[in-house]
């Protein structure tokens, strides 16, 4: 399943987004466009073990892609702190 996406006329590729799309058995664009998939992906990212497996730039690009606005992380701790609200479940 191809999980790259077109962004601004060029193909956007991000290993973390590709991993998340694969885990949800969907396309990268669906992670961004379908709210339930987006929230699930952001929640997965918060609890992701071994965050340092990906550079901060990759994390920043992935979250920016999902949220549709520029995000920049300065540390791995900042990733978890920023994404904590996405782990909440609505009942």
C-alpha cells in the first residue's frame, strides 16, 4: 500500500507517517483527512516507544502533516507533552 501523499504539488514522504498508516492499514492521506484516524495516529505517536528512532525533524514533519500547521519540536520530551491530549478518549 503506497502511503506517500501529495503536499503542495510535490510528493510528501515521511517514514513515521508511513509506519502509522501501515499500522492502521490505510493511506497516509486518510490519517490526515479522517478525524478518527488522525486522533488515533496522534495518540499512537504520543505513546510511541523509542521516539529517538526518528529524528526530531521527522517528528515535526509528521505532526505538521497530520495537523495541517507548522510544528517544530526541540526535544523528544516536548513531543510527548504536546501530544498527550490526543491520548484522551471521548465517551
